């Protein structure tokens, strides 16, 4: 199957032969970035094995050309040795001619100086004015492209600017007891898994410092008991009750009033959180994924499990076309890391949010 390549800020799709021709013509440098479907991200041409071989061959050819220009190739060296032999043979005769004829001596000396000056000028020109010489010195400067009329549409697409429609149709679902127990078990297992990983990393660091092999820890998060789930549920409710009982100083007369904590999250509260964070999470992940697949678009439905503390404990995507993609993983990580909802009197609530993604 023929590979297709893309260059940065270039809408054209290139074949391998076209990229190779650009390299040999000096149109692309090693530092230029390239991408093709089998790659997970953009890479430099010098890091792509097939093109690295082309650069090696091109550099070998350039080095040979440079040797010819400087007169250091094999053929030039042989000519130099021949001239040296001839020079040695006639050395005594030349010395005698210089002693007997001062004018001839000065004339030959002047001609030799002129020849040396010409050679020096040629070497300097080769080093500083030719591409081969600049590559040897490491002073190659990429030529700037000619000025052209700015294509705003092309700039918009190249920068990854996308359209994220206003979010509508948010659904808030009160979790049933059976579903609540299932979710709390998954969340508690995730928490224990994260703690175990942190402890394992700390133990590995200490073992590395002592040059000892790290001890293998038992998988504490492999199974969660009913007792642990119930204890986790009671701790969530206790935290919510503690928040509801706090007092704050009122503005008038120094009176105290309880902080109001709702029984459930309202659609207004959820919409506010979604609006505040959509650009920094959903749009961010979508823009990044467009670099891998420019045709990516459609409806992305996300279900967020929110604890009574307002913390996002779990994120799931319900759209099959996005399952297992970079976009799905990015959205999950960003929502769990950045989103925080208002507190409410309950253990857990599920919120389903549809996002319409479009790059047009």
C-alpha cells in the first residue's frame, strides 16, 4: 500500500517519491516535520528511517562535491603528487635560474602569489556562498518563502480552530441503589489502584537509590468488599453533612446563616460548569485529534459520574465511533482532572452531555 505524507502548513498529500525528490533538490531540511497515517505524531525527516537514508546518500554526494571544489578528492590529490614530483625534479634548475636571473625570480614569485590568492578566494566562496559549504560549516539558513496573499481559511484550518456548538440536551440522572453500589465499587477500586501505584513508584524510587530490586506489592485494588463500599458511601454522606452544617458570616449585622447545599445538581449548575470548561477540555482535545485525522467530526456523548463533594469520579463516552481513540482518552483525562461541580446532598449523580464536534 502506497504511503501518503503531509508537511506542516501544506494541504498537499505527497508520495514517498515526491518527498525524496524535494530532499535531493534541497527543498527540505532534516528539521522539517512530516506525518503519515502509521505515525502517532509529527516527526522530523531525519528521524524517519527511509528519509534518513536519503539524507545520508545526499550528504555523501555533497561531501564528494565539496572535496572536488576544494581539490581534496582522490583525483586531485594524484595530480598534486604528480606536480610535486615534477617540481622536485626541476627544483635545482629553478634555483639556478633564480640566482642567475632576478627578474625571472620576481616574476615567478608574483605569479605564485596571484595563484595562491585565487585559490584562497575560491575556497572562501565555496565555504560561504555554496550550499555544500554552508552545510559543512553548519550555517545553512532556510530561505524564506515568497510573500503571498494570506488565505484566511487555510490559516484557520492549519491552526486547528474548530467550531464547538452550544451544548444542549444535558440529562441529569439520579442513580439507583444497584447502580450506585456498582459505581462506588469502581470508583473505590480506582482510588485504591492510584494509591497502590503511587506507593509502588515511591518504593521503586527508594529501591533505586539503595540499588535494591523493588518489592512486589499485592494488588489491593483487585477486589472491593461490600463493607468497604458501604464505609465509602457513609464517608461521602458525612462530608456532605459537614459542609451543610458550616456557618458563614452574613453581610448585615454580623448574623450567621447556613451554607445552602442542594439535594441534587441542577441543570443550571451543570450547564455553567460545561460552559466554563468546554474550550479548555473538549475543544482542546478535538483540536489535537484533528492533526491526526482532519475528517474527525460528529456527536460525542459523555457520561460523567459526580460525587456529592462535586468531584468527577468517572467519565465514560457513549459514542461508538470515538471508542478507543486519542480523542476519547484525552476527553476522559481532561474532564476528570479539570471539572468540579457544586456540592450536593447525595452520594453520586450521573450527568450525560452531548457535544457536537465540527471543523467546518
